[in-house]
């Protein structure tokens, strides 16, 4: 009887408390669902990488200038950057290269030739992340130098392009770049 009286007397207060508790619960469920979606997008990326590129090798985890976490992947003479914003195979920041040998003084010398650098977003550090990975890889395989040609497509931002290569120690001569390791 006391319980019924309390419920009847405090009906309004109990309903308000129930509504507040229910709203709080719903907000928390939405927050947890959003966090789960975010984590699936972020950590499900590993599964996506290997489904797209079964022979890929993850060689690093880095942050760009926007504090975005990037997974650095080596696959078929390419350095690829995967991240929350970069998940489709066509829109990845990447460096294409080839490993060659050249005979010098009777010895075979290994070197890396940059074919192309394609960054989806400029001035946020993706190129730096990719180039550091390429330099590390070149040293790992005992390459003696890295070279490449400058594309006339990039002439409209030649200052930015040249600064990018020079900060890593590349020498620019005519339309060629070279870094001795």
C-alpha cells in the first residue's frame, strides 16, 4: 500500500526521472554506436588492406601534419598510405618506384628510381610520410642512390616541389633528382 501511495504522490517526479534516465541511456547508446563505427572504420582498415592487396606488407604507422594516423604499406614497388580518409585503392597517397641495378667499376649497384609521386592532399605531410618510408626501404635493400625525373605537370608549383625534394637532401639538376645514400 505504501508503494502505491508513493507512486501516486510522486508520479510526476518518477515520470520525469524515468524520462531523463531513458534519454541519457539513448544518448549513451548513440555515443557507443558512433565509437564502434569509428573503430570499425579505423581498425577494420587492416582487413581492407589485405583484402585489396593480399601480398601487401605493412611497414609503418605514422601521423601526417593533420594528426591523422596513416598505415604505411609496401606493395609491388609502391609505398601506399591508408587511413580513415584514404581507403579506396584509387585515392591513396602513393609513391611508385622501381628497384634497378647498374654496373659501376665492375660491380652491380642497386638503386631506386622514382616513377611517380601522387598525393591526394597537399601540404598536410602525406608526401613526407611516404618519402621517409621510401628512404627507409631504400636503405634496407642497400640501394646506393635514389633518382627520378621531374614532371612538367608539376611546373605550376615548382617551388613547392623543389622544396619537398631538397628537404630530404635530393640534388635537383635540370629535370632530374638524385639522392646518394
